[in-house]
């Protein structure tokens, strides 16, 4: 007896002469025999085992099964381990891709990263609240396991209730292809001092690494690891005009501090940062990873509109942490239609506008899984 749809509890008789495996799970509670024999599932042999002393007639039930991280993890296990266990089941099960040397066009850093269309990637996590259901303002999404730490990004944009109206606050914006539910979206300069040096940014120091941490509270701030952020960026040609794997090398592995006139630091230590350009690039389905990031909007001939297969795209112009090393006043940003391009850091120049923000950070490696399947309605909860 096979369930017709997930959770429907409606079953239809099957005439197949083999036991179902992929997409189904044995239902021990419903299965049974008329003369008292017992049934169990042997996962090694992928078969049903009947135990009894009499000839019997049995009914075997299978439910539609969509695997989640909860099937490969128990409460108290390292969250990073849980994600890796889930990823090891294959990307067709988990939407997690292992970026090792065998993955075509990947980062080749042994990271585990979620990729694909938003409604197909179940990487939601509740952070900053223990309320059920999780308040939307506390929903985050897991970028992946980078090194030994789980990296998150806020699901929807952060407003002034988290980031404040001091620092590099600018104002409000009107959504473009916006996918979220906020009625108001606040914007921030990247650096009102009109330089793309991250250490001089009040947005970094005040809005992200003071106001945000204070507003989420000490308990949650202590769950966030101090990270060495790669803030050197690189040239426009080496990031926007490349595919994600090349951008990763130029942005993370070998960032450029720029020419003499634009030289800045390549690393900055803090808890809170923003997404990298390569984080955004690798969040798209692997079919996009041979596309130049500037063409992630689909404007290149015969290209897919990649924002539709990229879970990280939310539809409003958004800052990244990566500077354009060609020009001291520009930083890479994700535009509303999905491509990666330049934006002016802000300040008195008329072309400088505020852009929306999603804080990104890594959890301490000691953080453990509690429960949850990772869907937007059942996000992962941590201990």
C-alpha cells in the first residue's frame, strides 16, 4: 500500500513485485498481518521481513518520504556534523553540494553549500528566538559549512529595529523583484566616508557590530564566532566578469588590496559581516556556475534568469562585503534583477545611495542541533 501524496494518509494498492525504496519509507504502525505475524524493514537488504509461526496474509504500508536533515541528525549533535551528514546523502536529497576537487566549477575548499531555487532548498534556521513558530524576523538561511563552522545569512532584510538609525543609516527603498513580506525596507550606506575600506565604515562598526549584536542580546551574540573576513576584494574584471569559482579565488584566496590609490586591508576580524560575491554565486543551481556573475540576470544571449534558481536572491539591491579594488569608492552589490555589479559606497555625492542589508555570520563550532527539518515553517532550532 503506497501513500499517494506526502502526509495525505491516503493509500493505493501496488502490484509491483519489488519493494519501494527511493521516495518511500516503511510505515511500521500501519503494517500488519491477519494471523499475528510481525513485519519489519531490513534497510541493508531493502526488504520487508515477516516473523511468525503461521501462514499469514499481510498488508505492508509505505509513506511518501521526503528526506530532511532531521532524518540524519539527533539533538545534541554538532550542527556542522548534521549538515555534512545530510549533504553526504547526495545533492538530489539535500540540495547540498560538497565543494571538493571532484565538483565541477566549485570552490574546491571542501565546504558544504546549499544551492538551488528558493522553494527547493530547505536551509532555514531560527536564530535569536525560541518562540514557536519562529518569528519571520528571526529566520535565517544556512549558506553552508565553511571550514568547521556553519555560516548563516538573514532570510529577509535587516531594518533599523536591528541596525539602528545612527552609523551609516540612509533611509528607505522601494522593492523591485522583492520576494519577502516587509512593508518597510531600510537602507544603509556601505561607508559614508566615501571609501571602500571596511575598517573605516560606521556601517560595519556601529550598525552591524554594535547595534545588531546589542539588539539580538548577549545569549545569541555569544553563539556567533569572531571571523576573519576577507575584505580586500579584487578588480571588476576579476570578480563581476568571472564565473563563481574564479571569483572565489580572487575574492577569498587571493584578494587584491588594489592600486596605490585604493590600497586597503585584505582582512578584518569581527563577528558580523555580509555575504561574499562568491557566496551568492554558489547559491544558484550548479547549471549557473559557468555563467559570468555580471550575467546572472539572464541578459546574456540564451541565458537563464538565474535569480529564479538562486535561493539567496531576494530582489532588492543589496550590499556584499567585497570591494572593487579598481576604484576607492565602489563595492560589489547584487542588483534587483540578479546580476553582480558596482555600487557607490555612499556619502555626499549624489550617485551615492543607501542599499539594503542582510547580516551574515558564522556560528561557534560548538553549536548543536536541537530539532527541525529546515523548511520555512519548521526551521532548524539550535541548542
